[in-house]
């Protein structure tokens, strides 16, 4: 967009939350997503959202309401919202405007990019040969593995461990990753961002990581733009021939911010009260996270589930874009199982023989079969007790219990809270351990012995039956 020199637009007519109604008093009509500022205070920033009637504009307020007043003169410089890009952002945490929030000096800003780029052709890289990214977390690498250029969703309600699981993934992947790591904090707590910052410093990965944040205390207009800004950064580094790991916490807060703005705009909601543009907003963000011949974008995103209802429209809008879906269970969390992953409801579309070796694929299908039988048997046990099961069913029930317990794991990032030393377990060690559990090697070992271990090498086989 060609830059203008303070073109007068109009005056502030009214303010409703983060929505500012501007009355156009000149012939100039700004474009959608154009940035407007106050003539006497450039700290007042508005983004053109939509036109209302003939001479009114709905604008998103991107600054404080304190400086606004009725009839304030509004001008345009012909610009759009931009974010700093390049190696100068690595090792830093900053907000939507590129202002540092880590207590450090101003960013070494050499180049900026508009967060709403013009549409362009995207050449998607071939997926015929895909590299597995090992997280060292047993349940993920075995049931829902992540591939380079793939997208993993961590789905669950409040307090079931989504952010803790993401922090561990960042910690484990960052040490060997040769590309760039990006983190988008959308509407999350400041404490969680600080803990992630400390974890990255401890692992020595901060120098190749950039964090763009819009905390929960920010207004909805700012929170809704953080995801878009993170996508812009990811696209820049990908086109700069770097492989990108993008972590997003939390996609639901992105949807929620859009819903708040939709309500303030007086738009007619869809079913369950969400904005009518829900699917479009999610698609516009997710479809930008594509790999091309220059580099890849691998994303790990958390999705908050309101009232633990997986059919909520906000959750349903995001899940189709994930190749691997990790569903966190409140029931397992209440049983003290961590990570509290629902082994049967979690799934991956890349679990096929073209990517995995036959050994992993065979062990996985056997594990799912045993777990399905366990779901049937656990209902019977809750009524009549385990002793009433047949010998065959009891053997299946106990092996499935050992398998579920084995999938628990102490995390490095939670050592100070759990008192357990973190462990990293390779994918093939997990495959080997699952094969042994299902084949009966550990039938004489009590199921509780499998809780919070690394590999089964830590278990001593008894010399006599229990």
C-alpha cells in the first residue's frame, strides 16, 4: 500500500469496548486493515475493521482507551500493522507492536513485515518422505507422533496439563532442532510465559527462539492479532530457508477474542453464541502454516475445551487442521496419571506403513486392540470386581493396566514440582517395551511398578511368581 502523508479521515464518534466508531468527514476512505492514528497523539492506534452505513467506520482499538475522547481528529498514514522480523527477534520476547516485554533493550529491528500479507501462491513441499520429530515423550511418540511440517493439537479442559505438556515438548525438541523456534502466547497467563522463558534459558535454546505474546489482560483486539503476527514470523523464517517449530498457546483464546469483538460489533452470532465468521478466522490462520520448498513449519497448538465438551464449535473448528490430535482426559488426571492422555481418543493421520516401520505399526495396532478390550472390562470390574473375570480377560485387563501406567512419565520441566527426575525415552525403546508388556514378559510384575518410569530397563523381573 502506498504510504500517504497524514491524510485526514474524520473524528471519533463513539467507543464501545475495543470498538471505535469513526465518522468520515473527508473524501478519503481508508482500506480495510489500514492503521489510523490520532492527529495529536500517535500512540492512539486504530485498525479499520469494517464500514458501517455510509460514512462510519468500525475500527479495532489497538491502544489504551484512556487517551480517547469524542470528536478526536483521526488521520491515516496509509500503513498497516507490521511486526519486526529477522534474526534480531531471536532470543527476545515482545508484544504485537514489536516492543520488548523481557526487560531488555529495543529490538534490533532491520526489517518489518505486514501481519496481513497479500495473497500469494504457496508451493507446498512434497510429503512423500517425512521425518519424524522425536519428543522423548512416550505416549506422544508411540500413539500420536509428530512429523516435520506436521501439526499437533493438544486438546483438553482447564487444569489437565496442556501447557505443561507443550513446555516439555519445547524443551525436548529445542536442543536438537537446527532451525527457528517461535512461540505465540495468545491470552495466556504471564506466569506461564515466564516459566517457559526460564526453561528455554536453562536448555540454552533461547538464542534461536522468538516469543510474541498477548497476555490475558490485553484487550481482545490485541489478543486476536497475536496469532496472525506469529504466522507472519513463521512465514518469514520458512522463506528464509529455515525449518520452523511454531508453538501456539492457546487457539481457543484466539477464537474467544474474535467472539468478544463480534459481540461488540453487534454481529448476529451463530449457534452456541460464537461469531458467524468462526470457521473463516481459524482457516485464515491455520492455512498460513504450510511448508514449501524453502522450509517447513511444524506447529504444536493447545486448544482449551470449555466444560470438557469436545463437540464445542470452537474446538471442532480447529481440530480438522491437526494431523495428530492429543486428547487430555480429566478422569486420568484425577487418577494421578500424567501426562493424562486419553489413549483411545487421541489419534494421528500419519500412522501408516509408508512412514512407520512395520514393527511400530504392529505394536501400535496390538496396543489399541488391548486398550479397547480394557474399556469393556473396566466396566465389568467396577461392578463385580477383577476376581470375577475369566483367566483370559484378567490377563488382558492386567496387561492393559501395565500399558496405561507405563505411558506415564516424569517431565524435566516439572522436576521442582513433582520431585521426580525427568526422562527422555526414544521411540524404538517405547516400541520394544510395549511389545514386551503385551507379550507377557512382565506378567509377574505388579502394574504399579510401571508408574512414572522411563523404559522397562528400570524394572527388575521377579524370580518367583507374585
